[in-house]
C-alpha cells in the first residue's frame, strides 16, 4: 500500500502571514492538529501544529490586561512559530515508510509531495485506521495469536490448516517474536470451529498464545 492510497487529499493550509489566533481558531473549527504552510505561489514553506500555536500565547503570569494580551497575540503570525525544515514523504512512498519516518522523528503528520507540489497529508490517524483495516478490527471472526518458529514455509502451513478446515482468513499479520528465532502471527479467521482449528494448528507452532471470538 502506498501513501497516496490513504492520505488526505487537498489538505487545508495557511499562509505565513496568517495571525496565530486566526490559525488556531480555524484549526479548532476544522478539528485538525496541523497546517502545512504555503506561500502565495502554493509552495510548501513550513508546517505548524496546534502545540506551536498554543505555545505562542502570552503567559498568564503578566501584568498586561486581557485586551493587551489579545492585541499582542493577534499580531504574532504563523511564520514566527512554524517549523521551517519540513519532513515530507512522496505520494508513491510505501505507507510503512511514512509510519517509520513519523516514529523516528516523533511527529504526528507529514505533508505529502509529488515532486515539488503539495498533494496531501498523511497523519498518525490515517496509519491507525490502516492498521485496523489490516488486522480486521471491525470484522467478526476467530482471532488467533500464535508464537511461531521464524522459518521458511511456516505461514504456508498455517494457511493450509485453515483452508483444509474450510475456513477463510480475513487478515494476517506478523510481528517480532521473543527473539530472532521466532515470530508472532495474528490471524482473523471465519468459518471454522475454535477447538478444531486450535488442534490442527498446535503441531505447527511453538505456542498458541491467545484465541478469542471477536
């Protein structure tokens, strides 16, 4: 799966000269947490988050009146608080690459580029939704979590067991095991009896960690 398949297209943006209070109000109205910042030619020049905008607010520990505070706050622009060195991804990058970049850089969203043009934004929420889809979180079935030897043919053996029982695999994910010699496999299957599939799978795995109907 590639970034363009799950990104939000036509992202909402702000200009560098937008007052901070205006940007924050719009962010709350749109229920989003970041704006790509573009210049008058539509070129990406920065990114600003809700935290950036909130941190720009004057401290309440001041002798200024509420009117003076509001006046000062309204004169601060997005350009003064935005991040200029923007981390981006291309729309044809793998989705997991976008997730890796977000984790490694501790950011919650990335502007998506096609060459030099801003075409979207991908956020942690988009990644979470994709993870839910991949794991069949909204699908009914039998969820199996298995500790398996990390060896060639293991997944083929597990899927063959489900096929032999006349079942269907709705989702399948592999994760790091306890060490390099093992892996954790999670499957969501339907059309099989719990006891029957567990009995058939046991000889192929190191441990049946969890089985539940969801």
